[in-house]
């Protein structure tokens, strides 16, 4: 969950995460790819109960 920590640091005061391009690295973590992967239904399907 290290990319999540990096993304939290980038969230604006109004709670909006700015555009982060895939491949953007923050503190050594590729938070860009992580951020876009969160939008894929298959990512959430892996953790949601059936």
C-alpha cells in the first residue's frame, strides 16, 4: 500500500486527487500506474465479496 501513502500526500485540500499520469513516481513508488489501476473493475472485483 505504499503508493496509497504517496497519493494521500498529493490530494488537494478539497479532497480531489490531481491528474497523475501512469508511470509517475513518488517516493520510489509508481503511483500513476497504481492510481489508474484503481479504476479497473477487475481490480476491485478481486477484493469485493461475491
